[in-house]
C-alpha cells in the first residue's frame, strides 16, 4: 500500500512523529502544519509541505490528528469536499461519535469513506512503532487504513462500524481517568505513611494494585501533583466528551463518570451541550 498518496493534517506533538514514521515506511506524504519549524523539519525528512489545509485533500488517504471535535469539523469539512471518490478520511481525534457519523454521512455522498481511529499511547510509542489504534469503519476502508497506520502502530483493534472505535475509546478514557485518580489518591496516602512515591510505584509495577495509569505516572518522572496538573486538561476534555456522547446516544455511564471524577485532580463539572435539531 506504499503507492497510496497520504495527506496529513495536525502535525503536532503526536502527529509529527506519525508523519516521520510514514516517511520512513516509504509513504508519499503531503503535510499541512501551522508552525514553520515543524514544516521545515518534515520537509527535510522528505514530506511535501503545503501552505493550505485543503491541499491534503488531493491524497488517496487523508489522516487528521487534531485536538477536539471543533477542530476536526473545521478542517475535515473542506478537505472531504475536495477528496475524490474511493479515497479515505481517517480521524485520530478522540471526540463524540456523532461528529464522525455526521462527517461520514457527508463524505458518503462523495464516495469517500471515513474511519475513526482513536489511539492509546505516547509520542515515544509512536517513534518506536508501538502505538495502539482502534479502528471503526467499513471493512474495505479499514483494510486500507491498517496498512498505513501500521507504520506507527503495532496493535490494531477493529471495533466495528464507523463511530464504534470512538465509543470504545471514550469508555477506555473514563476508566483511565478513574484509575489515575485512585492511583494518585493512593500515592497521597503513601506519603502520609512515609512511603516514597518511587518506592510505591515500583511496588505497584509488580503487584495486583498496579495499572497502566500507575505505569504512566512512574514513567513520567514527575511527582504526583505535577503529573495531575499535566494530564488534567486531557482528562477533563475526555470526560466531557464521554458524557455528551453518552447522552447523545442514549447510554447511561454516570457511575463510571462519577468514579472518574473522584480524586485529587480537579476535573471540573461536565460542560453541557445542546445540539441543534
């Protein structure tokens, strides 16, 4: 599938190493990035750099890696309008499944397939080709996307139709938030008992109380308070999106969301959203 022309938008902290891996795998890649230093680095690495986001729509497969639903809708609509029948639009954004379903409906009228591809992992995982990616979409489109994102992902989960990968990721993120909160609470209790953070995290790596969340805290190299501040923005966004999506889809996940908000990180109250009819 190296013959596919790849378009990429959102070459930030996560997206830039994705592009680097695509180039290393031999994929012809056109990139739009806002920051000139990123454009320069990726051009030096062999990417074609475009000045406008819409230009990536000339590719066979377009990958978007932007922060939230509002950014996704802003960039995706004009790009999809430019894409040719038979091409595929891939979104790595963790957001409301309704957004991706709306984009998919518009894309289908042009013969363009949409695949939701939220991920789990870090920039370091991407550079090692070890990212985990969830995929939702039509089988043929997912087949094509698997061959591309395999440049930076070693674990791929095919969840189901378009939108299901996002739904699964939102459940995962709420669970991760809950595990992070309870782990940080445990570290605080450990400090009160005279147990150093590093010693407790080292213990948790080998015992039943450990979790992926504890591993992330340990690898961060930060104290619990600093780590909480750094991840709070992302957890807040994910929980708000999960609540809105669940309400939108008529699913009750209040117990899970309540558990995720119990702990030292102030994740605030969910942001209400009213969708127009």
